[in-house]
């Protein structure tokens, strides 16, 4: 009997980060693992993609964005899309 693959199915991942290099690196890494990735450079674009481009499996969310505090965006996400897994990211030590 053939053994089932242990690989999880591809995820739809939204990255919200204002640093283009960070977005590009995360897109490259996650896409190379078979995931579908969209990158938003600010909170407004991220919210728009969350509302109209879903469903999303995961959100990688920068703590500091040019147009909003990442924690405020997190509260909004919890209300609008409570099933989306969120990972907060930052360049701060």
C-alpha cells in the first residue's frame, strides 16, 4: 500500500511589511515551499487583500507599518478573519 505524503497542503499567505526586501525574501522562501504568497506594503493594502482576496491561511504582519500600528491591525484581523493564523514580525531587537 502506498504511503501518504506527510507534506502539508500549500497555504495562502499574506505578508504585510513595508520593507520591500523583507517582502521579497518571504515571498521567495514561502513560494519555494509551494505556498501562494501575496505581499502588501502597508496596512491599507493588507486590509483590502484580507477582505477581498481570501480566504487566507496565514498572515505575517509587521509590528510597525507606515500607515498603522501592527497591533491595531492585529485587532482588526481578529474581528474580521478570526481563523487566520497571525505571526507578528519586526526588525527590532
